[in-house]
C-alpha cells in the first residue's frame, strides 16, 4: 500500500513530456516540481543530463536567494 509520502519526479521537458514547456525553450518543467511539492513530503528528482541539472541548480539557487 502506498503512503503517498515520496514521489519520483522526472523534470525533463521534451515532446512527449511537457511539450508546452519545451516549446517555450525550457528544458526543465518547474511547474511539475511545484505541484508535486504540494502533495508529497519527499521528492526524488530525476534529471536526465547536465544542461537540465544546470537549469535546476540555477533555479534552486535563485529561488533560495529570493527568499533570504
């Protein structure tokens, strides 16, 4: 039975996953991450390549600096 405490989130945006995000030029779907944070206590993030990792870390740092 699932406890719905943890979720695996694929953040990549490509033609079959988040096509609108991909069409806007972004490589990472931050909306999916934000929605998952509402419902789950713990998130496991699946990042496919280095450019996506760089975008994710840049977003994370900028978000952290905006809140401090």
